[in-house]
C-alpha cells in the first residue's frame, strides 16, 4: 500500500510503498498503540517513516548538513 507522510523537518509530503493494511494504519493513527506493536514485520526505516515521514535518504542528508 502506498502510504503518504509529511516529513517533520522539511514539511515535504513523501510516500513509501509498505506491506501494511488500511486496518493497521487506522489502529496506529487512532489509538495509542506503539508502531512496533502494530507493524512488527516492518523494518526500522519503514517504521520511522510512519512516525516522522523521514526516509533513510532524509537522515543521510540531515547528517551531512551537520558536518
């Protein structure tokens, strides 16, 4: 499923194709359930995208800007 999130630093809307269901997204977005409990099969990068809208490339660029 193609999931859209807004990057918390740049406000850019990003998308990522994730192996999730709408039901899982609804649970995550409408309850206080932890991302790792709703999506145990996702990678850390995929879960971070759901939380912050940041992709691995965004983290790389962010780190490069700080050196």
